[in-house]
C-alpha cells in the first residue's frame, strides 16, 4: 500500500496538519528496522543505492514519483496468506498502552496466533 498525494504533491490532503503529514510520510531511508528511544520503530526503507525501487503513479491529475519511503509497513507473509492488505506495526515497549485500547475498541477484529507444530494440543 502506498501513502502518497500529500506534502508538496497535495498540501490540502486530509493527512496534512500544519503543512506536515500527520502520518509522518515520507519516511527516511534505513538499511534495517530499529526501535527508537520512545519505543517507536523506524522501519527498513531501502534507498535506490540499496536495491530500492522508484516508480511513477497517477494520482488524480498528477503523476507522482515515489520510492520506498512512501510504502506503508506491511507483512508479505500475512498479506499473501489472508489475500488482503494488512498494515503491521511493531510494539516493543511497555509504553505501548494504546495497543490494548485499540484492539478492544470495536466489534470487528481478528485473532491470529502462532504455535509450534511440535507442541501438544490441550
């Protein structure tokens, strides 16, 4: 999934707050995923020099050049298995209190578990 058509391409986009994208796109290039000081992840985004990809997309009346900085975090395994767009966020600190509130806020949700095939089912 691509986050595009904001910033200088479309300053009136709904994600723009005070002339800055509220979703913090475009992301910086990074060779690996790391966890920042506040527990927020900085996801890997390959630069063009490191096998990154650049393409042009049509957005309304404009042609926009995008690269890996505009790609929304996702899991290829989950997207392939569920045949759907699945955004993924890494939660790795006790400061992630919002996750519990978010997961339990509505009636539509899915439960996904991982179990070792060698474990006995009880």
